[in-house]
C-alpha cells in the first residue's frame, strides 16, 4: 500500500522504502523464495532507475540471502562476492543499518546450514552495529528466534553456560512479544523452549513441544519456521535413537522445498545419516 501511494503521489523515496519493507517482511513471513526473488528484482530495477540507493542496497541484501537458500552451491561464488562487496561498502560508508541487515541475514543463513560458529559471529557483529543505531531490528520476533536458536546450538556444542543464558534471554523477549498479543511469535517461543529443554536435559515433554511449535507455525503459515522446527525435532529423535526421526526429516525436507529453499533441502538430504 505504501509503495502504491508513494508512486501515485510522486513520493518516490517513500515508495521505494515501502517496497523494501514489503520484501523483507515477505522473507520474515516465509513466503515463497522464488516469488520474493522475482519481486525483489523488479523493485531493485526501479530503485536503480529512480536513484534510490539506500533501499536498493537493503533489498539486495535480502536477495542475496534468498539466493543462498534456493540455488546450487556452484552458483554461489558470484553472490558471495557481491555480498562481500556490499558489506565492505556499508562499513566503509559507516552505514550501520545496512551492515546490521547483512549480518542478521548472514547469521540466519549460517544457522540454517548448520554453521553455528559463523552464525554466532554474525550475531556478535550485528550487535556491535546495533550499538550505533537508535533503533534495533525487531523483525516480528525473527531476530530473537534465530539469536536464541544459534545460542542453543552453541550451548549444546560447547557446554558453556554463557550460551544458555543468552538463549534464555532471547526466549524472554519472545515471551514478552507473545504476552503483548503478537501471535506470530507463539510458535517461535515454543520451538526455542523445546530447544532449551533439550540443552537442559529436560527431555520428557520435548517432542510434544516440537509438535506444538510445528502445528502453530503451520497455523500461522510460517512454512520456513515449520521446516526448522521439524528438522530440530528430527535431530532430537535421532540423538535418542528414535526411528521417527526419518519421518520428521522427511517433513522438514518437503517444507524446505515448499518454501523454495532447494539448496537447503539438498543439504538436508546430504547430511542426514540415512
């Protein structure tokens, strides 16, 4: 709506920033990646045409994340160079908002592909950028969710209590959002609580919590987070020698494909031990 009003009234700057917000929110809400890519490409062309470089660079950062999730690794070399150039330009120009965006999206991407140390590094770098920002990114709970998931993964990997504390803080943020009536954070909180229970070895009710997270994510139509919850449930079952792991991995694979994340779906098939 903001894009259409801006274009109709000649407020091009507002129109282009509204277009960017539409693209990032489409990504946050788990819309089809190929569809978002097509729309982002169209908006980026307009942004270049109207010399609106700030929203163009922000939208380009989202497009890079989409390509990483959906394309074959052999096609990623050009994308990685472009993303590196974009980040270097952001830092050189002291564009902390753009740098923060890139670190945030790179951290999410790294987590999804199981590169937890890299993901944790991206979170730290994003937080360093946020110290110079008047307003941190909320992203409808997506930042808190992935921060928490990354911290849980590091806690499980290192047995360092500091990561569990960080994950608990992220869960507290999501709990506050849910209490404020932000319903799209409910499944995020359920997933993070399930992951925390795994780390803290409170595994009695964990599968039920994963199932609830999956069901609520489906209800909210967050297919990407439904896929992640399914994969984490499968990991939990596999570690406990439960044959139902294959069922959950299969569900996660299908959901990643539904999202349009072909490269992630292929990565999952390659790395599950079946």
